[in-house]
């Protein structure tokens, strides 16, 4: 099993409390590469409110993900670079395909493209993007994935949908990876998302709290969608993002995380409550839990070493995962 790191890139993200800072994000990516992580990942928001995670109200700024990955590509050599996930509505599919191909070239063939239907309605309203129903957003996502995938495969592409259309479209120069950079669908694993993955994508990602029992049901949904599409389920990659806390003195580590957490978001939360659905324990305990996910097809863990996504609460946790957990996961 491979291991990735969800990079900090929001105003709330960094262990020292700084605002969104490209240089710091690039530094964390370089650190992850040096420590032996396989991949680094960024998300896609103009701003983010963390009240849904229990944090205080207020909008937090963010780096633009594709531009940030360009800077990371220039500063790194080996680590793979991914998005979890790009909101379909924010970029026309042909423009996304062009940017992705260029990023793949710039990184020497290290790009992973995560795409999603979007969920944050306030953000759409603030910037004038149509939100629509969940069904409409999924339909737009499916059309966008088919166009982006076709263009990254080499094209030319002709596609006529309800929301997007291209005619004899090309995408030159092509990306380095063949047949294309992997396309991931980020979702909770419902039937429609599973069908899109099975028919048009390369992998499925889900985050940030999961038990093996709940994951098993969604993995079975994807398996069934693959069988209906005439595709071997084993050929679909599956990654899992989890809030992670690894160490021998968990109460002390959790206290440090609670001290970092914005506002009073963890006030009154016990270690046991935080651990539910997260990856919490000694390295051996965490590896044992990940073995259960590996048995269900998961082939990459994406570590979120904080009580919020794309944040780092305690810098030492990034090292602890690399030194104690990653070696155990290599054998899964």
C-alpha cells in the first residue's frame, strides 16, 4: 500500500498558524518527498468555512490547486502530485485537460487528477457558478470526466451532452503518462459515482472517516458497477483519506492536536470520540486497520494529520507516519 500526504494550503492549515502560504506548502511537499511519502495532494476551494467540521465561523482563503501543483512540480523530483478533488464547475473540461497535460509534462509524468461534483453551495453562490441539484452536478461531472479523459487519451474528441459539447477537439502536446494521467472520482461511493468510475475513470477516492465495515459496502457497490460495465474491478484503483494520529502516547498527542485546533472545535471531545472512523493508534495498530482496507481493494492511504482536512496540526506526526507506519504499509 502506498501513502500520500494531504498538504496544508488554507488559512487554517499550518502548524504555526500562518495564512495560506505557497512557499510553506511547497516546503511541506518537499519534506514529504524526502521522508518517503509516495504522493502529495491538494484540494479545490476559493475559500472554505470549517463550521461543518466543528470549527468557528469565518471564511478561510486557499491556494489555487493547479498553480500550486505547478510550483510543487518544479521543486520536487519523485513524489506524485494530485488533486482531491477538482470541482467540476470551476473549469471547463477542455481547459482542465489542457492544464492537466501541461502539468504532467512539467512534472515528468507525475500527475493524478481527482475530480468531483462539488458540495459547497455558498462558494458557488459567491462566485456565480450554477449549483443545481445533486443529480445535475453528477451529470455535469460525468460529461466532464468523459471529455477530460478523451482529451488526455490523445483525442480528437467529439462529445455532445446536456451541459458540455466538443467537436474534433485535440489536446496537444500530450501528457507524458500513457495512456493518460490517472483520473480519480472523489465521492462517498454511491451508485451513480460508482458507475462513472467504472465506465470513465481510473480510480475512486473517499475521505476522511471510514470504518472497514462501512467501506466494504461501498467497495461492493463499485465492484458491481464494474461488472455491469464489463470491467475487472481489480483494475480500478482505490485510495482512502483518513484523519491520522500515530504514536505510543496517544493522550499526549491528542492534547497537542486539541491545542492546535481552531476555536473550541475539539473542546469536550475525547480521544475515543476523535478516533471513531479515523486512523488512530500505534503504528502496528494502524497497519492492522489498514490491512482490512487493503483486503477490500484500497491501495493508497492519504494521511490527514489533523482534525481538519489538508492541515498539519503537529509537524512531528508527518515524520512519525513516515518512520513508523509507511514501512509497515509497504507490505500490504
